[in-house]
């Protein structure tokens, strides 16, 4: 399973990259707005830190507008992946961008039917938002499982990018369900290697070692 970091904060991205565990970065308008910097400048710096797919989201809602916004973003770096919403115009933009050789991340997926449409549109990634489904008492992980089954049935090459990850078990369960990628906040990445028994074991080893010396 690939790990993407879900942030536009350069320091978090640098810290995550330093672990050697990060394969890419996902951003969205909300994350970029928090940084108070120009979108192109943020993307350029991210591409300098992480050599992997970097998702950059368009904010236009119409087909022509999406393509117009995507053009300068694509020019920033070869690793830029254009992120489009799961709407009719977003799927049309996905088809057009894919045909010209641009990788596309179709975001805000909340049903298996939507994921099927994204795959038929040639999406590189589909982003089901499992945390947001859990928030409204729907089973976000079941969606990952359903998409995996459908994609395997028809040998779709679209990668399942588990998004809206809130805690370590979302990561583990997504991996068990067959998600290709998990994108998570830096705080969740840090939680993955934390365990009280690991800390307790280290404390005991160090205490015993002091006795030896």
C-alpha cells in the first residue's frame, strides 16, 4: 500500500518525507488556503520535496474551466496529478485530461456507482472519502471493499486512494480491503508507529542495559 500525505504544509511534508515512508502528496483548496500562499508556489515547493504524485485540485465547476485551470498546473512539474470532482463535468474533464496523458485523481467519491463511472472515465485514482461516510453513520470501509470487487471484476487500472482517513485503523482496514493508496494527515502517519507496548519494552531494555554497564 502506498502512503500519501494529505497536507499543503511544507514543514509537515518535509518531516513526512524524512521518514522515507511517503510516496506522494494530496492537497485540496481547504488545505492550501490554510497556508496563505499562492497555489503554484506551494506546488512547486512540494514537488521539490517529494518525488511522487502530487494532487492539485481545480476549483472550476464547468468542463472548460477545469481544463483551463489544469493547464498551468500541469506545466509546474511532471508529477502533478489533476484533481477533479466527481460530477458530470469532472468526469468529462477526466476523460479529456487522460487522453492527453495527464494523470487524474477523481475526488469526493461516496458510492461504488460513482467509482465505476470514474474508472470508465480513465481516472488514475479514485478518492473515496471513508471518514466523511463514517461521520454520517455509513460504512466507509464497505465502500472500499465494494470498489475493490468491481475494479477486480473488470480489471480496471484505476487505483483506489482511501481518503478522509481519520485514525490508524482506517489505514489498516483500508489495506486489508485492498486499497492501493492511503492518504492521511501527518498526525495519523505518526500514530501508525506509536504503541504503548513498544514504548514500555524500550524503557525496560534501556533500564536493563544501564544495569549491565
